[in-house]
C-alpha cells in the first residue's frame, strides 16, 4: 500500500462540514479537506493505519483477513485497533 502525505481530513481534530471542507477544533477555522496537514496534525484512527488491515489492491481491504474494510474508514470505536506505526504524542 502506498502511503500518502497526511491531509486535514486524516487529523483527529478535523470536523467534516461538507464534501470539500471542514473545521479544525484547535485553530477554529475552515479548511480544505484534502489540503496538506498543519503542524498540529495528529492522525485519526483509520483502518489503513491499523496493524490488522490488509490491502486487497482495490478500494476495499480486509480487517484481520476476514471483514471488509475501507482504508479511510474511521476506527474510533474499534476494539481491535492497534497502530501499525504508533504516532508521536
């Protein structure tokens, strides 16, 4: 799987407003969702960042080799989520 540079929509402080923009909880302003992340970036728990996620080569992967999972799906409430590479706090 290719790793892309982080953008605002991959940050845990990002709040989606519509398809193209959102807001930052920290900076309290509107942002373009796919613009490059700022210095306050902290990754949101997403399936593609989990050690259990397996890329199937398309738009859909699997969780633990069993359950279908989208790479960008937020895994905030997933009990089995473990960072593939732990982020710096």
